[in-house]
C-alpha cells in the first residue's frame, strides 16, 4: 500500500517536531512548510493526500491559502488548525470546503483520529456496512419466507430498499451481489403471493385487500379536499421507492413528511392501465365498459393516456365532490416552467393534479441512447442521475414555492420499473401487445411456469378484445420476447429498465403526504 503523504503548514514549524515523529512512527510521510505561499508551491509539485493548515500565519492567511490550494487541487482534504472557534472564521473555512478543523493545542491522538476518519472513511463504511448487512441477511430471509400479507411485504420491500441504498456507499461488490440474490428470492416469493391473491382482491371486497390504484384518490385525496389550503396531487411517472427516498432529503427543508405509505399498483404495471385506473377510480375493464370513448386498447395506435382529465372529472362527479380543480401534464422543462408561472392561478384551486413524465422519458431514453445506458449501468448510477434531474428541475422549484405559499402536497407514482435480465420466449399473433413485461392477445403460446397468467381477464379487472383473450406477466427481472430476431432483441433490451409486470419495484409504490415546514 502506498504511504500516505501529509503536508503540514504552520509558521511555528519547530513546535511540530513531536507530531512529525509520532506520524512517522505510524507510517505517515510528513512534509512541513512555514507559509501559505510555500504550501501552494509544494502542492503544485507533489501529490499530497491531506493537508493540515494553520489559520493564523503571517502573510497569506490560512483561509486564503485554503482557497488557492482548492483552486489547484479541489479534491484534496484540508484540515484547518486554529486557536479559536470564532464564528466568522469557521464559516469562512467551511465555505471553502474544509474536511475538518482542530483547535490548538492539538494532541497527537486527535491527529491520528482525524486522519483515520478522513482517509479511511471508505474502508470503515464498507467494513461496518458489510458487517451489519451480514447480520441482517438472515433476518430479511426469514421475513421473505414468512410474509403473508401486504403489510409484511411492505416491511420486506422497505428493508431491501434500505440496504440497496446503504450498500451503494460500500466498496464491497460482493455484498451488493448478495443483496441482488436476496432481492431475486424476494421477487419469486412476492410473485407467488400476487398469483395467489390478486384476482381475489380485484373481484371481491376482501377485508385484507391492499390499497390499490383505483382506490388511491377516493381514500387519500378526496378526504383532503377543502380541509385546508390548496392541495397538489403530484404523480411522477415511473418512480420507485428508492428514487423517492433519494429526493426526499432535498424536499425536507421545505416540506415535512406527514405520512409515507406504500400502495399496490394494479396489473399491468403500465401507464395505460395503472394511471388510468388511478385517475378513474375504476379498474380498466370498468373504464372500457362505462366510458369506452376514454379507453384505448393495446392494439390501437392512438395515445393511451389522452383522456386523464376526463377520467378525473368523472371520478369527482361520481364521488359527489364539487370543487375547483385543474389537471396538468408536464413532459419537458419548458412545460414545467410555464406551469410554475401559473402558480398563483393554481393556488386558487381546491385540487391540482399534476403529472410529471420526465423520469419515464429518461428511462426510455436510457434504452435508446447507448452512452446514457453506459453512464447509468446500475441502480446506484441511475439513482444519482435521476436525483440530479430532480434538483435542477422545475418540479423542485414548484415544491419550494408551494411550501412558501403554505400549500399541501401528496406525491406518488403510477408504477415502478425493473432492470430486465432473463428473456422468456412467447409466441403470439400480430394482434399481441408489444410490451416486454406483459402480453395480451388471443393466441399466446408460452410456458405457464415462467409467467403469471390471467386466463379470465374479467376476474383481474382487465378488458378483453375478444372472448379468448388472456394476459401474461413477466415476473422478477424476466422479459417476454418473440422468437423472431430473438437474439437481436435480447441483446438490445437486456439490462434496460422496463415496467408492466410483477415485481416489488413495479408494484409497491410510495404515497407521500407533505405539508410546509
């Protein structure tokens, strides 16, 4: 292992002798210099791993030296050493991105602890995270094997998402592989849970039925209308729980979380079905039956979500709710900024329903643009990418403005997505739907052991194009591929993000209520 190089900058170099000897005994190579100008020259000439910098020096001050060092080597950690904790000095130092500060007189053990914390933090995090996850692995496995209701599956999913985000901080790829295997086990068990219960939930009023797409507005939105300031119901298309948690900390200084629940998306976990059901308050079969003019089947070329505003209006009407409301769909930054310009008008409404398609559009772009797929090869990089979009988005600007105006906010999504890996062969005719995570048609040929099949669509609340129609859904990280050009299609779509099927990420969706801090 390469020896760590330290630069210690202090005009009283003589008093550092004992510290230098102590560091040498611990295996550190330490250079010293008496001024800021000398330090800047040495930083240009030699690659130091960390700098200890005295604040009070004749000539160039410690703060100014720090700024010039950062201009040369922005990533080098600098520890400021000062005689006092005066607020203006600390603010200036922190604003210049110090890694830490120490108050004179400095003890050797303080220096060692600082070095360990700054230089070894990655290894420490990895060791600690790995150790705790090993202890948790058995507990999570027990949770997966015993989960028998929606609440228990919610606990499993939250625990898996927690560890996904924790292990991102770890440099141990082995533990991330272990977690992926445990997620695969969870999805297999979850698929069996869905297969056993889904049609029963849809076709009956079972008391243990989870909150699902058609019930969200009636149960969680309508009761809030006219009970306070303007309510903003925001749907971020194709957003998972881990993505929500990645942006929640940015929102928390402005809007506090009143509740963070999970609800169950209907099948297929695709916008045409799940979001139409969310807005209509009805399963797709009932929408098709009662409002055929608002339902577009899979094999039609027309857009599948053109009538969302109509469906919301009909839902409010059936519920007997007479309020002032609006609906807006945002698919670009320009549309988002234009919507923000209308904020005063929106605040005069009792309810505003806002759909943001950006995350879904980014997901589709990732499939089509090779460089974007290369940049976001795993969940960690995709989380970082979508987080970067959010903090620079008009949506974040809107949320800050809503907090300032005292508005209430509910944020959710219509479905999530999975990174697909394993192809499953399916044969169908020209009328069969094209989605990679579900298929519907009348002449489907497949291995029933490899999919979740719905041979009686009416029992699952799904419309039929003809009397022999059926639906099949990919589970876990599978994707459904026709034999024609099989290898080419598999090569193109493997590792892409898809939705429509049965998995925890696609079906277990965040539903978050927020109010101004």
